[in-house]
């Protein structure tokens, strides 16, 4: 009973921190590519300039209570904000339920954090900021020193494979792959290793193709218009982090 109670407490705090960090990731993902400080000025309505109060900054709840509109000018607020907050909380929670308080959980939280931020940046600006990648790369290096992959060199090989695979595609396609995507794959490869980064590549391409056809069919995007690839990479990398080993084991069971 004590163990169950302690788990409930951990679940509560993991979810709470996920909501709070999700709110912060919105700020980072939107301000860093624009060259703005993530500390000042305080969050405000982009339409009327109203400085948001503490009551208006409660993750998810503030959006719901205000009907998705600014409390002063009633301009609509992008649903990206509450979606990011809720998605981050659910992913943090799923990481805890999957791994417990283990090194895999802490690496998952770092990976999720980076991917949520770059998804916001890529959706808003079609940019994956180098500052974000360098910051998390430094944290991942520390993480791999403390909890290296087995074998330890798989992280280095994964980073090289992720980088040069995307670089080759960028060269062959003459700019069809952005520099941010290339560097992002290098970081992801360093975290998850060679087999997993290859799986991430194929899954992200499949997701991008499927969703791209869907958006074209319904006229949401126009043919020839560039689409951000970062969100597909993020979705694929998170899926592989949680399920990659099972998929690899299932695949090699046929040989």
C-alpha cells in the first residue's frame, strides 16, 4: 500500500512537471529562433500586448477557462500552447510508467524535451535552432558518460550514421533536407544508437509521406510548398525510443 501511495505521488509530480515544462517549452521554441530572451519580457498577448497574469498562465486550464481567447481583446489563442503542455505531460508520464526512475527515464525526459522544443520551432518558423541542439547535445554527452549505450561506441556510430545519411540525402536532393534536420539526426543517433536511428529515419519518412499525401488530398497544403520535417522526426524518434528494441527483436526473430 505504501508503494502504491508513493507511486501515485511520483505520477502526480511527473505529470505536473510535464505540464509546467511544456508551458516553458512553448516559450523556448517560439523565442529562441527569433533571437529573443526566454526570460524577458513576460508573456503577453501578441495582439493587444496584455501582460499575462499568473491565473492566465496555468497550463491547459487557463486556455480552457478563457475559451481559447485573450481575456482582454478576445483574440484567439493558438491551440498549440495547450496541446504542447498536455503532450509533454503525457509523454513524461508514459516515460515514468515505462522505465520507472531509471537512467532510461531521465534520458527519455531529455529527448522528449528537445523534440518538443524543436517541433514548436519547426512548425512556427521552419527552423531547428543550433542553440537548442547544442544545449541538449551537451546534456546527452553527460548522460552517455554516466549511462553509456552497450556497446559504448554505438552512440558515436549512431551520431555519424544519422549525420551522414541525412547529409547524403541533402546533397542528392540538392537542398531537399535542411541543415537543422541533419544535425538533429546526429544528436538523436548519439542518444539511441545505430539501429534505432536508422529505424527513426525510415519511420519519419513514412510518417511524412503519409501525412503529406493526406494534407495534399484535403487541400490543407499546396503541392511544392515546403513542410517542416522536424515534427515527423520527433514522433518517430519518441516511438523508437519506447518501442524500438521490441520492433528490432521482432524483426530479427524471422532470421
